C-alpha cells in the first residue's frame, strides 16, 4: 500500500496534465450545457405542442358551437317564414272570398232590379238600328253613283209596284238596249218606263209602261235621260218618301234622341 502522504496533490501535476484536465472539465461543462439546452428545447416543444393542439381543439369547438347556433337560429327563421307565408295566403284567400261574396250579393241585387235597365238598353239599341237601317238606303248608294227614286204610279206593275224604290245609274244613251228600264224627265215629272226601241240615228227612245197597252205617244230624247234602273226594292220607296219630308226628318231626330235618353236612363238605373 502506498502512503497517502506520498500521493502528489493536484497542484503538483505536471503542466501538460493540468491542461488536459482543464480541457476535459471545459468539455464536460459544454456537454452538460448542451444537454441542459436540449432538455429545455424538448420541454418547450412538448409544452408548445399540447398548447397548439388545445388551441386547435378550442377553435374547432368554437366553430362547431357557432355552426350549431347558426343552424338553430336559421331553423326558427325558416319556420317563422313558413308561418308568415301560410298566414299571408290565408289572408289573401279570405280577401278574395270576401269580394266574391260581395259581388255575388251585388249581382243578385242587380238581377232582382235589372229588368228595367235591360229593357231600356234594348229599346235604345232597337231605335238606333232602326234609324240607321232607314238612313242607309238613302245615303250609301249615292256614294257609289246611284240615285234613288220612289215609284208613285202603277204604270210598271207588276214588275215595279207602287211604293217601290228604284236605283238608277247614269248610262250612255247609245248603250241602252231594248227591255231596259229607264227614268227620264217629262216636263217636271220623272217617268220610269221600259225601252222598246232605241233610235240612235234620231237620238231618241220609244218607251212603254208594262201595264199600258200602247206605246208612249211621244218619243224620249237622249237629253231627257236620267239613268238606267239597276235594282228596285218594293215598299222601300214609301218609307223613303216619308223620311225625306219634314215630318220624317223630325221622326228620325226624335228616334236618335230617344235612343240616347234610354241609354242614359238604363245606365243610371244600373248604378242605383
């Protein structure tokens, strides 16, 4: 055994060994510091990872709660909207039914008291149509070049009875043929007879009434020709003779005034 008293102290080491010992001590310190830093970084990582995970979970939870709240808020809104739409439809149907009932009542009331207005309207239309029907034969043919005359004698019976209306159109005398009915002036009178001969050389007609046994004694010169008959309407001439007089014109004006009065009366009765 060695004597402890003979063991050299640290300060007694040689200079090279002292340096090695210092270097080893500094290396150990560095390693210890590095180990401490590594453990600290690991601890920080471990502490940060749970925090980030918890944050993500918290954010996810918040988003989930928000979505649930939004769904819960949207569902009552949709339900309330459906209720409002149903209520509107019900109110609209009620409003429609109420005017229908009112119109039905008004229609029934009008039907009950609507006979007189209907009669007034019908009479008004009848009077207007009658006036128009009388005026058309006296006015419209003139627009197409026809002249209307009334037969007052029976010399052309039975083909043209008394009271007939004849419509004449101007014609060239040389184109008048045998059998044509013409109207011509004889003094101040207008005569309607049938042509039996057209003397173009002398410029005159030989005429005869259908109801007469003999020809007319006097020839008709071309200058006295009014026109050739296009058509005759039995009975219309008598109506035209009345309407063209003073009394007939008064009747026509009274008919128009009466039709207007009946129309106004009917409209007034419908309102009341």
